[in-house]
């Protein structure tokens, strides 16, 4: 009788251990597909795109516009992926607008800039780049509105947009 009871307890512990292992293993497996990996994925895409944009800017400053355009196109693709996961991030929307503006798709670029401003109206980068788009599309009154938004920021974006406006 005592042996039966001990055997029963051992079997019970063994089954509990197996169940515990199975349950924790499935929990860890489920954890691999959580929103944290999506966050990591969108951040990876965003960071990679930002590097491409910065490389594109350097090439553009050296007059290597064709190479810069290729980088902007690659950055745009990565930003689209990031935007699928995190669609309300004004930084992603800013760079989507930037890459499209550089490629020459002003209409779509403006849409992304405006989406970003709906989320964060005082975003320095968006206000500067949207102002530059307005200068490029000969809408100086709107460019000056963006400059007015940046007036009190004491930032590089204000100085750069002001310079672009004064040149035109």
C-alpha cells in the first residue's frame, strides 16, 4: 500500500513536471511573435532607412544625384515596411515625405508630411521639409507659414528653411 502511494506520487510529480515543461515551452514560443518583435522590426527598418537617407544626402551634396536617388528609393521601401507596423510615427512619416520629395513625387510627399503634422504639429523636421516642398512647388505663402511655426524653436531647421526661402 505504501509503495502504491509512493508510486502514485512519483507519477503525479512526473506528469506535473512534463505539463509544466510543455506549458512553459509553448509560452516562450508564443513570446517570439509578440509585439516586441514588431517593434524591433519597425525600428530596424526605420534605422536602416535613416542611414540610407543620410548616405543619400552626402552623395547629393557631392553632385552624385543618380546614386542618391537609388538610396532614397531603397530608404522609401524600408520606411513603407516600418509604416505598416507603426503608422502613427511622425518620424517615419517625415522620412517617407522626404524620400518621396527627393524622388520628385511631391503630391504623395505632401500627404505624408501632413499626416505627420496631424500627429505632431510642432515637429521641426516635418515643418522644415514641408516648407522646402512648398518652395519647390512655388507656394511661398505656405512655406512662410512653416517658417513661422519654426520661428521660436531656435533650431537648425528654422535657419535652413529661412535660407531656402530667401534664395527663391
